[in-house]
C-alpha cells in the first residue's frame, strides 16, 4: 500500500467508526462522528485552517471518500463538541505504536500563540485562559498558550496539556506525567525542569529525570543534546506540517479541539507508518 492522504483517512475513519458510540442521524446531521473526526484530521494535513476554504478543497480532493460534506457552521460546532472524543482517540492511536511502551520519555513545551495586538488580548474570548509567556527560542514575549508534551523517541504522544503561557512548566509537568508513566521510565527534559522537589516528585512516580546541567552545577551525565533534539523535531513537525501555530481558534473550546486534532493527526500518522514499515514521522506523503 502507498502512504497517502486517502489511506490515512481510511485508517482514521475505520478506527473511529469502530470505537466511537453511534449517534442517531437526523435530517440535519447526516454525517457520523467518525466522518467529522476524519475530515478534521484531513483538514490539518491539507494545511487549511479556514473551514470555508477547506470544505471547498475537500469537495475536489476528498469527494470520492466523502460524498456528503457538512456546512461550515456544522463542522465548526461538531468539532468543538467532539473535543473529548478526539483527545481519547489520540490515546487509541498512540497505543498502537511501539512508542507507547518505550522506557525513554521526552518532555518539553512549545508556544501556541493566540494573538499579537493588545486589543486582541483584552477582547478575545481566549483571554480567560491565555497569558503572557517568554519564548527562549525566539527571544520574545508572546500572548497565548503553551503545549506541554510528553512523547516517546519516535514522536508518539503519551500525554499532552494545553495551559496558559504564564503557568510554571514544572507545575504543569507534575500534573501531566502521571498520565504518561507506567514505572521505570527515564525522562529527558531541559534546564527549565531543574529542581530537587521536581526530581523527588518524579522519583515517587517511579521515573528518573535527566537534564543538562545548569551553569552553577558541575558538568555530569551523558550528552543529551542529540536526544533532546528529537522533541524539538517533533514540535517542528507539528508547526510545519500540522500547522500548530495557525490553529485559527477564537474560543477556548475550539482551541482545545483544534490542538487535539493536530495531536490525533500526529499519532495516526506515526501508527500507520509503523504498520507500513516507514520512518515514524515521515508525514509529508500524507499532506495534500
């Protein structure tokens, strides 16, 4: 089988159709939840954040798979309503990848900008959850959220949290990691997760923290740069191929749903790549 968008859509649809509870259709809701989830994943991989433009493109490129398409308003509303189901499906696809049982776990966070003007920060519906944070990689402040991700070395997402950019990294990590750990893992992270209390809390969960030494600490341990570069590569994949920074959300509910869809697309691509014997994050073939 050739890796392409059609094959990925079929894989996502079959899994979602088998596992999601069936809802009765009516005159206004002619598409199943599995079809909506699959369309949302296809939208991410086609790189079209606008629902209106995506539906026009889907009519041409995906018409053989979806004879019926929802209206723009229906797609927007149903994606938001299915946010929890989409998040649950991320775990389903992640469990199908070898990374689900990997003893090495990568931990980091990346900015998810939600606006740039002061007027946006004051009037946006996202103001109740967003905050100002500092991006060290870009050496600037930004307004929005941070996506905290714990993933395996092959990119399989094990746990994720979307929180305000002003929330402390270690505090978020301690709430996130119990979902990803089964005991005995080694967590590779950066200097932002330094601290005796954090290391002790992770030890209670049965895991070990490895991070680069700070300037006031003696150099010790292995060179972690090649390993830490992997999660930076995962974030680059999310931003470049899965349009993480171009989410187009304007409300908290829709933001969580759109970010969850991107993680679902990542997990589904990695799972399918393992089945096809391809490199785990060779995602370009699935993009339109």
